[in-house]
């Protein structure tokens, strides 16, 4: 799956694309860091109608490829290193709530099957 990253994209659009490929996982975005090289905010974006510009201090645009064979750690690194976006991946239980922990060393495909 290729996902376009730019300041105008809405969080919910990326979440929807991600959930289509990985129906048992949820991608969430952390709020914008205080500065471009700083750590992410401890606060997750709760309003999925926010734009990506509200989540990042680095405003690089491009396309990120998300593959079932990627580990969670690798995906997190690609989002943060290239686009200044910090993400969290969680399992979705049968009742729709998130469950932790998730094994970041397993692939997205493996985590989606658990």
C-alpha cells in the first residue's frame, strides 16, 4: 500500500487506508513535537479530522509504502525519520477497543493475524 503524506492529508484518511489492509490493527498519530528534532508529544491525536500538519514539525511530502512484511519498528522509523510523524500501532479487539502490548519486532502481517 502506498500512502501519500502531505500537510493537507487528514489523519482519518490514513487510518482508513491502513485499516483496509490491516483490519485488526489501528494506527494513531502523536501530537506535534515541540521542535523538529524533539521527541514526540506523549499525547495522541484524538480528533481524526486533524490534518497531518497538526502532527508534525518536519513538513516533508512524499509517499510512504506500507507492507505486511514490515515490522512495526520499521514502520515507526520510516514515519518519524522521513516525515516527522510519530505513530502508535495497536491491536483492535473484537469489541473495537485497542489492546496492548503489540510486538514491534513482528511484521504488520503477523501482528494483524494475532
